[in-house]
């Protein structure tokens, strides 16, 4: 009897993956790594640490499955981004464990270390491993191994030479995602929705969901407070957002500011409204000594580098 793979792909996902293997001329080691990750599932359980990571379950629309993830500001937030990314075909947490060769600047082998990537990501034109790390952890790692783990200011990204070389030999890209580059509004929003998308949370009433969707199909957008006046329960609305029945932009629309929140029929509708809003804004006049900032903006003040966390 053939063992069923842990992660079940749709026929369309399998077709894209098979085509990628051919288009990328993926070496046997790369193919085995990808197929083993899909067949065997997460190579380790998510790890919770006091004062650090917490474990979170996230329902992926792309895999139609609950994914065990770590850290609300790290893996969990990145997982929601991957699930919403139209270029991502599928993604899998805790890829199969690998052994990395650690070299010094002269190319001499120093040691070997076990490594587990946070996500194996199948995109439309490439395959990549993603590691999600907090910047303070990256800086600590750089102090221990400055040649291996380093920051490139021109690219504004961190690199891990051993991992990049290891996966490149497999035909797979490697990328570190620093948590400071994950939109903080998204982090707060996915945390807000966390309980609404739990596996043990009852699904929203399908009749009420269809009524809400019909209203949005007609009106395109409805302010949250107007939806409440139409006798839609707030919990149902937020569950509908969490399960993707109605649309809000989790990167810009703050769920914790209900008076400013609107619901949209779809992502294209939200983009249309955004364009109209931008066109109606008065031009911002420059003020001497002032600058425009947004979440993620970095400002150098003396010898300190400050980052804007939230703009409201």
C-alpha cells in the first residue's frame, strides 16, 4: 500500500511543480529535498520558548490545511504573506533537515551544522527556502560568525553563506526574511484574527456569509459600522475576513480601528478605492526639517538607527 504524502497538493499545484523541476533542471538532490518535504511533512515540531517564540496554528488557503508555526511576529506573519502572495503556488513549514558545511573566509572547513529552513516555497518560476529571523538574533549570529552571516546595506538584507551555497547546489534559492521588514500592521491584524481562524473555532454561518457577500457584490464596499447596522455580528464579520470571504488589506487596513475600517468585495475593488482616495488627497506641502515616514522607515539619529514601528 502506497503511503500518502503528508501535504496534499492539488492537481494544478502538482503540474506546476513538475514543470518547475524540468524548467529549472533541478538536480536529483533538489528534487528529493522538495518531494521529501512534501511527503514527510514538518521535520520538527514548532518550538515555544519562554519570553520568545509561541506556537501558532494557521489555516493556509493554498494547502487547505492547518500549519504549525512559530512566533506571531515571525513565521506566523510571514506565513500569512506567503498565503496571500499570488506568485506562491504552495509553501511548507519546517523543511527537511540539512547539514551545512561552515567555511571560513579562506574557504577552509570549520565545522558542520544541522539546519532546518522555516519554509520551503514553491513559486511560479523558482523554488526557495526562507528563514525568518529577528534582527537582534541575526546580529548575535553575525558576531559569532561574521564571515558566514552578514548584512548587505545596499540590498538591505541579511545573508547566510553556508545556506545559500548548500541550496544553490540543489537549484534552490535561499533568503533570510528579517522581521523588521514584515509590515507591523499585518502582524497586528493576523494576531487580531488568530482566534477566528482556529481549527476549534466554529465556522461562520454560511447563510449570513452569503448575505454579506451579496451586499458587497452590489455595493463593492461597506463600512464596518454600516455592516453592524445591517445586523451582522462583529464576530461573524471578523471570521469572514479571517477565512477570506470578504476582503480587507491586512497590510494597511487596521482591524483594531473599527471606525475607519471598511469591507470590500475583492482585492481589485480595494485597489480601486485606494486609487480614488489617493487622487482626492491634497498634495502634501514640504515642511523644513520634516520628512514623511511610514511603518518600517529607518532614521539615523546620531549613531543610532531608529525604526518606525507604527503610524496611526
